[in-house]
C-alpha cells in the first residue's frame, strides 16, 4: 500500500479498515513533556514536527479570571488551574429546576466561536486529521451542577438531570452543525462515565437518564458526517452495551487501570467499533523503563492492530509525570512495529492471543 496522509489514515481506522500503518495522537501532551522533547514549541508545532496523525481543537470559549488560579467560562462554571494542561471545574450555576429554567447557555453562533477550527482547516485539511472536542452527556452537566450535585440529583431530582443532559446535547449539536460546515474530520467527546471501580451511577440510572441523550448526541454528530471518538476512562463494562448502542465509531482509552482489556475488546467488538489506546500512562509511561514501554506498546499492537481499527496511544493522556523518554519510546515503537502487515519480532500468535515467545 502506498503511504497515506494522516487524514486518510485516521479516517480508514474510524471505518475499521486497515491503513498503511497504525496512527498515533494524544488528547493532551503536557507542556513539560513537550518542552523536554522540543523546547519552546506549542502543541500545534509539536503535532506537526513529531508527525502526529491528528491535530485537535475546540470551539473558542472565553473565560474570565475571578481570583487566584480561578476562572469562569461561558457556561458559568468556575474552573481552577490544576497545574496540568486542563482546568478543574469547582463550582457550577445550576442547583435547582428554577436555576435551569433561568439559565442561558453559551451562544453556539457567537462571533469568533469557530475561528480556531477554520484556521486549522485552512492550514492542514487533507494532510492531518482535524478533530474537534465537543461534549455529550456528562461533562457539561457535571460542570453546571458540580459532581456531587449531579450524583445527588440522579437519586433525588431525575427531571433536573434530564433537563441538564438535554441542554448539553442541544448546545453541542448546534455547535456540531457549524463544526461540520467548517470542514472538521471528526469529533471527540471527553465525557467520563466511570472510575477505576465502575460507572459513576447504576446501569439503570445510566439507561434512564443518560443513554437517550448519548444516542441523540452521537447520532446527531454522525448525521452531520462527523465520525465520533468516544472517550471515557474507568471500568465501563456494566454500561458498555449502552455506549456501543449509541454508535460511536471509536472507543478510547480501554482503560487498563479499570480492568479493560484491549485484546478482549478487539475480539468481542472489533467488527463494530475501532479502538484507541492503551499504553498505561498511570504506571508504565510514568514509572516504567523505556524497554517496558516498548514491550507494552508491542502488546497493544498485537492485541488490537490486526486488520486495522486501532489508534495506538496512551491510556488517557501524556500528563506531566510521564517520562519524556518513555513517550518517545512509545512513539518510536508505534512507527517501528505498526506498519501493515504487522510483524512483531519475538511474538507468537495474533490478536488477543498474542504473547511473547
């Protein structure tokens, strides 16, 4: 097969087809790691210079400082600087049905809302895959109500939860219409549904309060011609059937800390969904040796790469504690061992049954 562009490579994988090689990109690469590898570069420059296969952005949302290390965004959510690439929501504006009735969400058509997307499309369309971060049914409600408030309302005020979920889906579908017009290649949603130990709510509550909105969000994105990569950490096994039923094109990150096995996922669901992941960023990339990173990367390729449908990456993100040399070891191993047809020296078997000889 002749060499594909990064955009072609990603889109083939999202269709569960075999590309020329396994693609790679990360949701986040912390500036400390980037700085150690290419001093002084932005994430955009790092993406280009490292040959990553997707370049990521989001609708442009303003935020105003309201105190030391704290900001309020256009959703009215107070965010705190975590010291990482992402902020942490600490306070939201919705606590009651009256709050919801009077609440005004961000305008999806505000001037300048899609400037960043248009700029990336202008510069990279057809070369890099252009991914846009939108939300589905958890992150916006969690921000608007606070995590504890949302969890309490699941039990005590289900109508309030339904209303906030519908609000999130409505606004994100409106933004998706503009994202599609701009020429983005795919959407990714970062709404976590689970911890290491299991979903944040019972499967019954997920089915009643969140699953209908998830189907509407993902179905709406795809109806606009936007393939969807669905991200959620943790042990999602109790609600996996509902996530798959919503129809995402790819599931990320198949969290090993949550007991998720990428070989099992490939064997059971590889005909339905592509996979992204899952070199362990909590243990191997942070504390392991470069050799251990290479071996785990090869294991991921062996378990999930057969026949295509795999984007190889970390099991969440390249956070600030990841050793820069370990990230480079994974990056290099993907390129060394990820070309089709897959051949892994020292391995026997294929797919989920692969093992070291």
